[in-house]
C-alpha cells in the first residue's frame, strides 16, 4: 500500500509538472518581431480612433456655439451647421475605415483573453493609452480577484458609467474595466450592449468563484477526493485478485501445464518457459490496467477542485488528442487505402494472366515462333518483377508519409546502398539472364565450364551449381560462366548421340583390319554404347614404332561417361588379349629371347612356355673354316 501511494504521488507530481509546463509554454509571449508588427497595426487603428475623438470634441464645441446663437445670427448658424455636417460625414468615413481595417486585422491578430476562475470573460485587442492589451487584461483579472475575495459582495454594486468614447464598469467607486468604441468594433457589437454582456458574465463568474471557494464546497471536494482515492484503491485490489484467479485458471489447464508450444517438430517453448511467459504477460497486463485506472483517476481528482480543472482537461487531452488525431488520420486515409486495394487487385489479376500464359507455353498448348518452352518460366519471373516494380511506383504516392522528407531521405539512402553495394550481384543477374536466353545448358546436362566437369544441378540469377563425378557441388558465378567457354555433352546426345573416343597404339606387325574389328567388337560389347550408328575407327597417325588408332562410339547417356569409358577400356583389353594381339601403347621395350609374352596368363594355352635364351660363340659360327685349316 505504501508503494502504491508513493507511485500515486509520483505520477501526480509528474502530471502536474507537465501540465504547468504546457501552460507555461502556451503562455509564452510572442517574439519581438510579432509584437512590433501587432503594435504597428493597432497604432493605425488607434490613430483613426484619435481622429474620431478630435472630431467629436470639435462637434461638441460647434453644437454648443450653435445653441448660444440668437435668431438674428442666421448666417453664422448656417455656417456652423454646415461645418457640423462635414464633421459628421468625416466621422462616418473614419468609422468605416476603422471597421474595415479591424476586419482585415482580425484574421491575423489574436486578442488577449481575460481569464478569471478558469472562465474566459472576453478578449482585449486594443491598447488604452499607455496600457497594452496584455496590461489591461492583467489589471482586470487582479481587480476581479480582489472583489471575489472580499468578505462581502453585492451584485447591485456592479454598475455601468458611460462617457463620450468609453463605458466603465464600476464596483462601488472602484473601476474594474473600460470598454471603448474600438473594443466594441473588434467584436462587431454596439458598445453599450457589449459592456452589458460583459457585466453579466463578470457577475455570474464572481458569484461562482465565491461559491467554489466557500468552506462548505471545499469540505465537499476533500470528501469527494477521499472517495475517489478509496474507489481507486478498491479497483486496484480487485484487479490484482482478478488477475491472480485468471493466472491460476490458465496454468491449471492441462494444455498449458504439461505441454509446451511446438511448431511442427520445433519446440518453441517447453512447459516451464511457457508458464513463465504466461505469468509475465499477465503481470504486464495487470500493471497496464492499474496504470490506466490511476491515470484516469487523475482527471477526476483534478476536476473536483476549481483551480486544477485545467489540469484535468490537459490530462484527458493527452489521451483524447492522439486518439482523435489517429482517428482523423485513418478516416482521411480511407480513400487512398481503397485506391491501393483496387490497384493490388488489378495487378494481381495481371500477374495471374501472365502466369496462365506461362503455363500454356510450358504445356505446349500455346506456341510462339522463336520462343522456346524453357524460356517461359524465366521470362515470367522477369515480367513479374517488372509488374511488381511498376505497381510499387504507382502505389508509392498513396502510402502514408510518402511526401515527408524523412521517407524520401530513407528511399534515396536505400537506393544508394543498393546501387553501390550490388554492382557485382547485378553483373551476375544480367549474366544469368543472358545464359537463360542463350540456352547453353539446362538442369541435368553434363557440361564442362572452364576446368569443372559435371552435371548442372541448379540455375539461379546469381550462380550456376555443378555436381562433379566425385559428387562435389561447385558454385560458379554467372559472370564467370559468361567469361569461360562451356562444353555441353548432353545437348545433342538424345537425338544424335554423344561420340566417345579413345586411342590405342599397335605395332606394324598386326594387320590394321584386325585391329579395327577388335576395337569395334570391344565397343559393341560395352553397355550404354549404341549399336547404331555403328562404332568406327580412325588411324590418326603412323608413328616410328606403332600405328595410332582412335575408336569412336556413340552413346545417349552422356552423364555416365566415366562408367562407359571404364567398360570400354576393359573390353578392349579382353578383345586384344583373346586375339593374341599385344597392346604396346605408347612405348614398350622387351627382349624377346627368354621373355614371356605380355598377354595375361589366362589367355595363353595351358602348355605355354616362355622361349629359352639362344646363345652362340664365334667357334660355333665358323666350323668350316676350322676344318679347312686342318
């Protein structure tokens, strides 16, 4: 309870200070330039007033002189009456000019309010003598305060006293205020009627002031204040009790006590964290409700006492003014919001129409000469981005705050960041678009890009991903792809077949027709090599020790080249070994005397023996010479 009253007092002090600060801010005097301009404009009106006063004095003097003339002075009487007529016309002209000038100043000049007991009695626009409008208003409030605090007060003591140029409001013999013709002109009312209206307001306000400051009323206000505080304390107690029951009720539910919060297979909160989060949310809601109750209690408390009723209005204004502005802003934004919704619907159906065209092209129902099916999706994505960008440009002026300097500054800043920070990325995007329409490869093709050979697994606007035969994923920027030559092994394989080639070198002692047939048989025995077109052999060169033979075979499985080459090389070895032909690729040296053949043992006869070494000497070579010598 002590903490509650401490918080209550703290909030009270803060609110009182803020309200007085606001009043002080609004009560600041205008700057010197505005004061000078106001004084100059009012001086012009006062000058006309002074001229009217001078003419009025002359008119009174002439009327006095006319009244003193006898019957015999008819010529002088006529001259005076003529002068009186001119003065009346001049006064009428001055009055018209004065009224016109005041009307032109009324839109730019604000009067000084005479505020007493939180009630604005009237406004003062003109100065009187050396007293400015502010000085006159301050003097009137001080005089009203004195008669309001006087022990005795009588409405009959308020009386009006009229003069040539002004009407005075007196309390007994004390002057309260003076209303001049110029004051009445500012309100577009007759001076006598305007003064009587002010007298009635002052009389009612002073009576209310004395009533509100009586001991009985003050005692009632104190008791009412205690009652409001008691009600607030009871409400806070009930709010605390209500939220405790709500917390127990929620935490006792099986779904909240034993289980956490899961999103599919991900556990966002376990049971303990869930209970802690619920308790925290309820605690925040409880404090928020208590603060709202306390805040709403302050306008009630301040509204009880007359001298704090302005604070009550200000506190309510802190809540109602923003809500009113928000409501007005939302209401005024409804036409723009409806325009945005209509534009969203229109552009949505435009995108759906473009998507329908894309699907029809992919299915083959719609054919456009020179436009390939695989262009349909990237073209749709480009058109979709352009439509969305155009939609954003059209909608942008209807967004709230789009004409503010902050909004424009942020937009320019984001544009600069995008321009300087995405130069490389934009290059890759452009390269990706070019590659799409070049149709250099598609997903699943076996390609060679630079030094990387593998299958295309993914094509994006930024990178191309290749899976090598070692199952490695290589990401290549599209700009790099554009700057390197690309070999596509798959683009013609389905129709014409991909030609696989391998080279062997065979000695001149083996007939070339036999070599051709052995290589073709090896190719036809290899899986995934097509029988038609038939494999063929080319003799590429006649070297010093051997002949170079290149085998060419067709396949429609370019993604399995490694397996096909391995099987082809195995079959070539088998065919040549079975035929007893040694493969001497590219160089092979051996002594045939005493050396076994290079053909594997499995391909040789069971009784095969390596040839013996043959040796001989000079005596064995020339026996005839020996016998002849004998």
